[in-house]
C-alpha cells in the first residue's frame, strides 16, 4: 500500500552539475544545480532552475548565458561546497581550485576539470514560484578527449565517474543494467 504525501519534488536522481556564469573575472561564479535537464533535441535545449535570491541568478539573468558542467566523484567536494557558499562572499574558483577556461560560444567560462561542459544561451525565463526556470538553447558541447573511446570515437561518461543528487545526497552511478532498446533487441 502507498502513502499519500503532500506535493513535492521526488523525481530523483538528477545530475549534480556546476553551472558557471559571468563574462568577466570579477563576475565569474559557480553554482551547484540539481534542477536541470534536457527539454528538446532539435534544436538542442535544456533548462536550469534557480532561486531568484541566489547570487548567480542576477548574473545569468543579465548576461543571458551560462555553462552546465557535469561533475565527477573527484569534483564532489567542490560541487557540494559551491552549493552551500555564496559567490557574494567567496571566489568559488579560487576556493575550490577548479580551473576556469574561456568559453567557446559564450562569454562565461567552463570548468576544465568537468568531463562535459554545455554552453547555453537563455531563450526564456519562466517564473514558477520558489525557482525560476532558465530555458536555454545549447550552443556548444565541450567533451574531454580522455573520455572518448579510441576505437568508436564515442564519449563514455561512465569513465568519468559522474555523480548525481538524490533527495539531499550525492551518489555515484550504479552498474549498467542495459542499453537503450535492450529489451527488444534480437538475441543471437
């Protein structure tokens, strides 16, 4: 039997990402975001949701761009730290030791240590309540070559040991149990 709970956000796990923003060294910031995801394939679009009182909110709203950086086990401490400290009070790049690299299609930096960085331009801001959703077009994806399969050229994110967020905790990924369409593939 299931219990009935008040409405809440229980769609877990989600990727734990670091969003970078700020077009000048003085404005550069990092914010940990778990409310993120894909919303369209063609054109490639995604979203992040941020509380308006967060320091990065104003930077992103003014500059209308950001970069989503996937995180790894090695980045877990920095990911959590950036989620509980404000860019108003700290230089998060300096404090975490993460390396800002110049954006390719946007003015804000991406994180050198991230296995995958997704450069985005905001198309629309939707006011929702506690958070506002920044709907964005993906302008560029930067993939770290060390996670590319030398034979197939495919990107293997699992090699990067990505982390996710689930109901207040950070987690490593589990064992792969199948691939897309595995339930209907013909057996040989």
